[in-house]
C-alpha cells in the first residue's frame, strides 16, 4: 500500500533507487527486464544488482518471473516509490496523510506541505491493461505499451488539462506531477453523488456544472468522462475533477463526448430530482450552444 511505501522511503538507499530506475528504463522495451541487462540500465555492478534485487523483492517493490530468461518488473509499489521520492526531493510533499479515495483507476491521499494537498496516483492499465489500452487514444499508436506508460500518460494528460483550465475553470489547482502521480490542492465539499440538494438548489447546481463545461470547451477541452462521481459541491460552488480522459475540442469525436458528458450530467439530475428538471431540457441543444459559444445558462 502507498502508506507502506511512504514509510519505506527512509530505509531505502540511493542504490535501491538506481535499481528501480534501471528497471523502469528497461520496461520501455519489455514488460520483464532481463537480469543481465540491469547493470547497464542501473549503472550498478552485477554484484550490487544482486544485492539490490534481494532488498527490493523483500519489500515487494519489484516482481520476478522466469520465462526464457530471468526477468524483473516494477510492482506498482516500486513505481509509487520512485514518484514519491521525486516529489519529496522537490519539496512538494513534506508529510503523508490519510486516504481520501481509493478506486479502480486511481488512489488519492492527503499530503501536506505549506497546506493540505492531495496526491493522486493513477492506476490505469495495471489490472485491466488490455481494456484501457484499447480505449485510451494515447496508447493506440504505441507499439510497446505497458501499464507503467499508460498510467504515466494519464497523469501527464490530466495535469496538462488542469494547468490549462485553472483558475478560469473550477478545477483543482495543479501543484506538481511526476510519473503517474499528481499533486493538487485538496478540494472542499462533498461528492455530488453523496449530496442531497434542496429543491431550490437543483437547477442552480446543474447550471453551474454546465457553465464550467462550457468554459472548459472555450479553453479547448471536453471532459469526456463526466458523472456524479467527479463533481464536488461546496457552499461556494462546484469543482469538476478527474480529467485524464479529456480530449481537445478539435478531436474528431469531441462533439460526441460533449453530448455524452451532458447526457450523463442531466440524466443524473433527472433520476434523482425527476420533478425539478424540465422535460424539454435538451442535451443536444445544450451541446450546440456550448460548441458555438452561445451558452448563457439554462433556459
């Protein structure tokens, strides 16, 4: 677990990180890195590699497999360790805290620096790699794609989107990124799926979400994965998070993704507050207004 990884940082030695980085480098070419190649990738002697392999295997940071050769690969804990060490060395993170949310595609933890922050580890591709590899367009043209590459690209993609959108759009403020990890400001509020709005708040919150999606479109992004699980509601407004699947507005399927985002959002409000969402509210019409920069609130 990530908390155990945080505790390991103090006992790991510089040469351990050389080995982990060497395996990471070798995984660019093969999922399982041949034992004989590790001295070249890590810069360690063969004897030192043997010692470090034993230390890292004992701590579950790497995995070993004998196929046509003796191969090693990073466990996610090993990749977590490399990212966490880089963020600590850059003084982005000073203290590790409690879990904020653990899911299939990401784990989020509270961390501290000058203020409480959130550390998000992307997990895309580790347990469902083949499915993710088919669906994510940032993997489709890469001949050798590992879960490591998939998770890192997801983090890079989300961080780029947040940097572009913040602060004009209500998204978490991005702080730092390394490998598959993102550090951002901790969000205030409650997840929309866990919120019961008052009747007079329903259309106002729905309009806020649509407004933020419209502003994001103006800045060149479609979220492409909207649901009630990636909106936080607070007293001072809403925050839209989880942007790794975001696509540019010039993407060939941008309009389709925009309509789907709106259908998911409006559909959720219709299911939970059926009496309060007008039947004539058309997601296709909303998409057209947003696409033409003519959205001016719910009519």
